[in-house]
C-alpha cells in the first residue's frame, strides 16, 4: 500500500479528523449513544432509533474528484473520514460518529479448499451485481470428499502499515482503535449455498438426511475453526459499544465482556452475527431437525448474537430459535408477521430489529413516502411493547437522488413521534 503520507495530505486528513471529532463530541451524539445503550440494555420504553445503511452507496456519496490525497494509504484514510462526515450531512439518522478511527485486521479465508466458480453478470450502471454459481456439490454423499477444512491467515504487515500511517497522521485527534470479530463462516446456510444449490439442498433433506447432517456438521466445524482462529491470533476486540456490526446495528451491552475477563478477548466476550435466509422455504419441523442443532451449538460459543436478515423468523421462533438464550437482537424482515413477533418479543429485552422494504428507496430516483410512513405505523402498532430499531438496508443505488436518504430518516422520525404522542 505504501505508508508515506505527504505533508499536504496529512493536513487534509487532520482537517477531516477534527471535523469528525467535533461531531463525535457534540451533545446530540452523546444523547444518541445513550439511546442506543438504552435500546440494548432495557426491556421496554426506549424511543426507537432509525438507521439508513449507506455503505453500498459510497461511490455515490463520494466522487473520485472529491478525494484530494494521492498516496494509497492517505486516500484510504481520507475516504473513510469523508464518508463518515458525508453520511451525517446527507442522512442525519441515528448512526453514531465515533471518537476513534476504527481499523479491522485483514484476514484471508479459504472456506472450502477450492475457489467458488462464479459467473458474474455483465455490469449494470457501471458495476456487476449479479452472478451464477456453478456448485461443486451436486450430491452430498458422492461429493463430500471435495471439501476441506477452513483455513485462515492474518495479513499482519498490511494491516499494521495502515494502522501506523493512520496513527501518525491523525492519532492524536482520533485515536486508532483496532476492531474485529469472526464473521462469514458463522452464516452456516449462506456458506452452504456457495457450494450447493438451494434446490439440491432441499431435496437432500428428503433423499439423504444423514448426509445433510454431515455437511451441516462440516459447516459448523468451519465456523468454529474461524472463531477459534480469531481468538487464538488475538485479533478479536471486545465489541460492546459503537462498533457497527456491519448490518447497521450497534452492540452496546452491559453483559459483555463475560465474567472472568482478564483483558484478552474470548469468544464468550463477543457480540456476533448469524442467520439462515436460505431456509426460507423449509418447514419449521425440518428447520428444527436439520439446522437448529447446529445454530444452537454455534451460538453457545459467542457471548450475544444478532440473528437473522431477510428470512421471516416468526415461523421458526417459538420453541425453536427461542431456545437460543443468547440471541439479543432479532431481524424482523418485510416478510415477517409483525404482530406475532411483537407478541413474542414484548418486554423480553430482545431488540425488535425492523428492516424496511428496500423498494421504498431503492427502485429509482423516487421515494415511496407513503410506504415508509405506513411501515413505521404498522410496526409501532404491532410491536409497541418492544425495544425497536428501524433499519433501511440493501440500497444499491439512489439513482442520483441523495436527498431522499435524509427525507426517509425524517419520515421515520415523524411517524415514531406521532405514534408516541410527540
């Protein structure tokens, strides 16, 4: 990457860092930190928070011409600082602006012992967003021997070079904070879809059930390997504050680190993520038979968990996922029965993490204001006894209309205020 930051570049970075620190220390930001803390630590009564994910929109929020630094490392730091500021300027949702400059360890992971054969679609609007996988596993019993245990390696030199350059340039303004936790392998059925089609997986549950358990055991083993790798390499950092879990939610908690913490993070000190979107077409009984045991064992290793993404969890919650005691946040997608989940999660302390329909913002340059407002009203009606966060995700483009991001946040806040009586 090259760690040389020229004097003019350093001045630019320091200017942006000072602006970030000013925002991070503003009274409104301290109030937001308290609301996120209350959301995760109380069982009821916290005013909902709203988030609009903009990470996939970086290329639209920041143009190449706005970046003034030329050296790779300075440009990387500049882009990250500018993104934080630009998000706040445009969206002004309840995203936190940290008082630190956060850096993750670079980790290279070989999940299966062979590369995934993906045929990427032709670019649309300047980027390719679709692909087809030529799956390696057609029949589990016949093809299982192709799979190898997960391996991983830390790219220490590039990470440390980046860390040191950031510390030398802006560390006296924004202290460099190393962040990181194992992810990727913890999404068991998502990883399965990299090597086996959904259709073949569903058929296998009927035709070769023992083999399905064999491959689920393999996927769990891979997850454990990566988790233990992070633990053993010392590249985990307790995430019980404003370290975004990469799905627009924060892991504030007073339950981590776990008792007995001596300064070196263990898996039980971490707030982690998993889901099973790929079993959306599986009956609750089959999910309980073929998937639940592996998710239960996975979750026992971590401290707290955010579970779910787009799958409708209402069908597999009561008596199934609800048996996983350390689920702290639960994704309530557009396909979920909100009334059922509002009943189950009321006063439970499990955060009702409501995902808005991505089409409200992502279809074209317009915005479905009525759709956003109606969705917020419905959630406030069905989940009034829950700790609620509203998250708009999966926006791949705003089609030139950046203003609609802030408009969406305003609508969400307005409807929450109306539901709460002011």
